[in-house]
C-alpha cells in the first residue's frame, strides 16, 4: 500500500488519496517503514512501493499526518502544481472521454486534483521522494494510475529518480492495447505493465469446467503482450472489489488458478494478501496480522471465504500451496512448458524442463488417479501443494523408467520439483497420502530457497497489500544480483 501521508478516512481507498509525500500513513511513520525495509532485506524480501503520483486527495480536511488540505492545495502542492482550466487555478475539467488523450491525462479522475506531471516543481519533488525511498532500500515501485500520466512526462520522471539504484518499475495502465486514445502498449518503454487482460484470460478457463485443455499454448500465442514486460495477477486491491472474475471469495477455484499462474512461465506473477471484506468501502481490520506470542491473525486457507473468529486477514501469500509454489517456480527456472497432456478438459499435466512437474484436477467431485511419465530424475519428491517438509510430506516416487503414480484431489493440484526431494524413502505412495505406506526414515537435501513474504502492520493496521513473487528466471537478472529474482527486467541474464 502507499506509504505516504493520506486522507484521514476509514475506507481502504483513503491510502490512494495522498496529501503530501511524507512517509506517514496509518501503517506507521518513516522510522517504522525504514525498519520494515531493513528487516525484510535481511530475510531476502524486496519491498515495492505503491507510488500514487498522478493526483492528490479530493475534498478538504486534515490528513492522517495532520496536514491541512483542500481547494487544490496541500502543504506539498500549490495551485500551480495541478492541471487546471485556462485562467482558473481553482478548477479543472473531469475525465469523461477516453478517446481524447488530453482529457484522460490532463483532467481530474473521479474528482481527484490532477498533478501537473510535466511541471518542474512536481517532477523534482516526486523524483526526490523516489530517490529517498531507494536510499532506504526499496527494490521497486508500482506507478499507480500511470495511464493518466503522459508517457513522456512519466519517462522523464523515472529517468531522473533513484540515480545509481537498481530499481524495478511497473505501471498500472488499465487500458486496452488498442482502441482508445491511451493504450497499454504506449507504456512498454517506461517499465513493466500490470496486465489486466491476463486475469480475465486465465480466470474464465478455470471458472468454467472443461477448459484446462486449452491452456497448452497459453500466453503470447493467445495474442497476449510480450511475457518479459508483464506483471500478472488474478486480482488486486481494485479489481477484487470490482471486475475480477476470481478473488479469495472464489475459494478453491481461486487457489487452483493462482497455482497455475505460479507454475506457468508467462510474466511476473503477483499474489494478493487481503483482508476479508463484505462491502466495497470496508477498510482494514484493527487487529494486526502479527499478534502477541507469535499469533498470526490469518484465515488459514482457501476454504475460508469469510473471516474466522478473530482472524480477519486472508493472507493468501501464506497459503501452503501458493507459498510453496515459489520454490517450484524457481526450480523450473528458464524452462518453458513441455510434456503438456490433457486427457480431458478438467485434467491437465505439464512439466517444465527436467526440474518441475505439476498436475491439475478441475473436477469438483472426482479424484484423478493416473500413472504418469514425468521428465524429472528418478527419486522421491514432496507434493509441495500439501507440504515442503521432507520429513512428513506426502511423497511421490518416480521410478527408473520415469513413471509415478499420482492422485490429485478434486479442485486441487499435485506439484513436485527437484528443490524438495525425499532422499530416503522405503516405499512409494500416492500424492494424496491416502494410500501406500509412509517410511519413517526421511531426510531432506538440496532444499530450494523459499521466499517468505514479510508484512509489518502497526496496531492501526493497513489495507490489503500485494505480495510480490519471483518471476521465471528467464525474466530476471543473474542469481548474483542483490534481490534475485527481485530485480529489473533490463538486467536479463544473457
């Protein structure tokens, strides 16, 4: 969420109505933010800042940090720092014509005073703000409402911000690739793009039964934009309250589609970390995620579509299946999809190289039990959808001919990769753990590094956050980079 001073209101969207660029939000002040960045860096987690630089807060009042604002003026910005009508500094046009670029990028969006991105004073303050955050150690920025900022002015800002720092930039451009005055492809040169079409293309093939077989060439072959420029997701803080086809409210279907997103090499995946909500404006819980004595106030799993008692946070990034798929994706590395097989529309299996394989069962009632030929080396591996603890996980054994007996529960998946291997295992068993005998002698070696997503929430709490997850290695810089694979797309390993 945006860390800047904002409108003092209980709704989640108040964070997206900044008053000044001061690092003081309802999640805490600058000292708390800097402490979070340092602690996350020690854990190998990069922090991405949601930068709201297109506009200022609507209306008038006192901000969360005590700043007075209103009438197109704040302690940070004066009347001339905003776009305005000719000879009238106190008012501006409103966006009402998406076939007119100037209307989209010079007028006020939903009554929010539109900052003059091409003005020297605005650009200087915003560049200084981003540079300061880079000096605090952040790894990148999401540019909110980038569609409403002239691409040349945005490019000039990003080139002047954070000099000497390796920064990943990605932009919210909620626009089609063609057909309007402002299109998503206009912004490919200024950074990665949040790809809204991806969510619709993927979700509809999980919501309706019988469509998994069509995913064999999912990606650019479907007319989607180049994979190395896209940040992909199923929902975000805006769309989960609007036009997202799947969110945590979609329960196991959402989880299954999210698993596919992490397994497939297209784009840079992003997972939501939400709080349970029942109406559009509902703000974040007052209960912090991290409570006393290590208690975590998270719902627990995809079966919970309403908040369990005393646990108001969804924490999708903590679901075992999604957290463990990060390691699976890392093991898959640069490999594309191979060994794709779909015996029918509800069941699908694929491997990526010789390092990672996964099977999906969209059927809501029946198990999928099959002896499959995998591309991975012989041995016993954890079904990481259930657990990556090699001393207790359900194991899948690949024999010397490359075959393994796999049992996939309804609306679920089975996934294995070379990063979590059970070295000693005295008898084979199915992925479900429902048949076969477990060996009491197991030990884990060659365990892949897992990314554990850190979130610091003050007693005042904070709204939903997007937890970044590593992209396929083909889209990232070398493993020697500071936050591999949290690094800029231009640092692609040759």
